[in-house]
């Protein structure tokens, strides 16, 4: 409706001063932008003008409560989205930990000189080549097992979730 020139009344969060709790104040929706470009990928934006003064601002849907929209339902959707975002961010941190930090710790578990001695003691060709492949596979399997065990510990440990 705003694109057709019809005013759309709503409320948006207004911060009067730095650090102050926002208040939901009346505004008029002026425009909608569904693809703001690469700097804000995936974020639809709404251009609003505050009713109490003439300043304009681009806001996301989380900062815009349309007139006639149920405020409790809106707040429940916001809370659910924040909860989901926190869970996704926690999962991403665990995956990053399992993929990076655990790999470094596993790599350092066996001293490099010991690993080099084992590998250098393998004969060339034939059984030695097979043993080299087997050793590399064991290293990879051990790394995967350690990542899985660490991730399992992190997901189930009361200490981690405290």
C-alpha cells in the first residue's frame, strides 16, 4: 500500500537517547525495499517517518508493528526468532570449535617427532606404502572421533550448559 502512495500507519521503536530503553511510537510507512543490496543481504527494509517529528529511518520488520497487528503475537514471534537465532549461533560456535580447536589439540596430542619417527621407519613401496596410507587413514579417523567425542561432550555436559 505504501508503494501505491497510501499512508500505512504503524509503530516503531524509538530511542530518544543513547542507552535509553526504546519506546514504540507512531510512525507512517513511506516505502518498502525487498532487496536492499549486497551490504544487507536478506533483510527487507521499511522507510518510516516518525509522527512526532519529521525524521525518516529505514527499519527492519522486527522494528515495525503495524496498526491492527496483535502486539502480544508480534512480541511472541520476536522472542521465538531471538531464541532460534541464539540456538543457531550456539550450534555454529560448536561446529567451529569442533572443526578448528579440536583439530589443533588432536594434532598436538602426538608429538611431531614421534609421528615423524613412525612415518620415517616405514619401508618404501609395497607394505610400507600401504602402512603409510593406513597411518594417514588412522590419523583422519582419530581426528574425526575426537571431534565427535568433544562435540558430544559439549552438547551433553551440564558444565558446558551452566
